[in-house]
C-alpha cells in the first residue's frame, strides 16, 4: 500500500466523468446559468429529501447561516448560543450580523452539550445554533427544541455535515426555524465548487430568503428588502441533481466503513471512537467524518504519515475560540479544549477500499501494540 488519501478530490470527477461532461454541455448550451430550471428542480428535490416545505439554494453553507439568521431577525447585540467545536463559518455568520456568539461546551459525542444551554441563557439570548458535526445530530436534540420553545428562542441548525442524518426518525435540518447545508466538494453531497441551501417549513421565511439571496428582488425585479448576491449556480444545481440520486448509497457505504473501523479499532484502549452506526436507535449517523480521540496523538500522526496514511486535524487543530485574532481569549471550554488535544480525522469517503481501511487499522494497531 503506497498511500491512503485523506480525501480523493480527482476521484469526485473521475467516478462519473462522462456524465458530468454531458451535464455541463447540456446546461451551458441551453444558456441556463442563473436561477434556472435545474436550480428549481434541485430545490424541490432537496426539500423533499429532507421532508421540508421549502429549500432555497444559496452560494455556500456560510451564506446559508448568515441569511437564515438575518431573516430570522438576529442582529446587533443579540446573543446566540453555539459551540466552538465547529468551522469558523458558524461563528462568522453570527459576528457579521453584529450579534454575539455565546459558546457552550460539548458532550461526549463532540456536539453541543444540550444540558448546558439553560445556564447560558440571558435576557439578550435570541437564538441557538446547534452544529451537527461529523454526520451526527446532537444527543438530546428534542430537549434542545423544548428549551428553545420555552424561552422563545429561534433554532437555526448548522447542518453542513449531516445531509441525510436522522434523530428519532426526523431529518437533520428540520428541527428548528431553518437548517443550513453546504455542498462544498468534500461534503457528503458536494459539487465542483461552492454551493449551499437552507431548508424551512416557514412560508414567509422561505419567500424572504428567496428574495434576499437575489438582492432582495421580487419576481418582477422590484426590490422588496435588503439582500445580497448569494445564488446557487444553475450549473452546480444540475450536478447536484445528478448526485442526489446516489446519496443514499454513499451514506450506506460510509456507515459500512464506520463499522469496519469500529471492528478493527475497538480493542485499542488508547482510542475513543465515535458512536456506532446504530440500526434502530435514536440516531441515524451519516459519517461525514470519522473523528477519533487518540492518546499520544502527535506520535500516532507521525507513525501514520511514515506509513503513508493521510489524516486531518479538524480545522487545522483548533476550536474557534482558540484562534487568537478572533478575540475570544477569555472563553474557557474545558471539554472542547481537551478534545482538541486528542482529536484527529481518519480517511472516510465512499470510494475508500476495504483493503485501505484494513491497512489504516493495521498501522494504528501496530503503533499502540508497540507502546
Ligand atoms: C462546511 C461547513 C460550513 C460552511 O460551508 P461552506 O459551504 O464551506 O460555506 C459551516 N459549518 C460547518 C460545520 C461546516 O462543516
């Protein structure tokens, strides 16, 4: 085995090269570039896939967060409860609206610890943004919704990493006012560039979001509210329409890979693995990533690298509050900080071969057996 890649970008194209070329030719020849029929089809299909009344295609997942928070009325001096174990995009969206992110710590599954929400609520709290990471919805998601209702808070889900995941049978992105998705190339459903979507059951919110992503313009070009330019390109929508039909199969494959990792790695006491892919439990996880905690992480990474296994550190190895220039140096989150001392991501994507996973398991086993 020469190398096991962390993610295989060229393979994204190669897998269906001819079909993609055909889609591009057909779409470009028709002149359907902006807000075209492929986008409308994708919005309908994606709404149906998530069981939502509406899906609104936007430029990327970050804009999905920014626009839905703004459309939900979040603005200057509002407090938004969220986590620091996330991509900076989640926090960016809050900060760019002039609102204040209030970080709470994570639970054992690396997602928001729902039991810490109530202690963080102040008279200024307006919203909760749970980040459903690595393909898993927060444990106790129904409690989160109850707390939000009780305190009259808006829930906007960062669902960028959980397309297709479920909790108690309910789809990711559908627990609150809006759910925000990303189609960045490495995401579960990725295109060949940037794209995102918002899902919601709220008709009024949906119609405002449709205008907001297009300069606040209504059907006939009249400007109805302030917006910006954040449309999901029709060409990306055409590609996403094609890919959406494969998504369930890709999720099955990711769950099989997670089972194979678990079978091979569970015996190692120095590791903490993500929850198993349950069949009939509360969670249906889709394994956007396989995020593990490892003792002697740095040495393990060195050993993996020497043996040709590529891994990644989530977001370069830091939680958002740990990036000094962002100004959160007074924030203390012991569980999040402890996690980042041990955390790494193993290769996880549908085209990964059984022998490659076996090899990763062997290399890790060899490292700890020698300890
Ligand atoms: C990818 C991602 C985003 C942002 O999505 P983009 O499409 O890259 O803007 C936001 N939050 C999380 C958790 C993500 O993983």
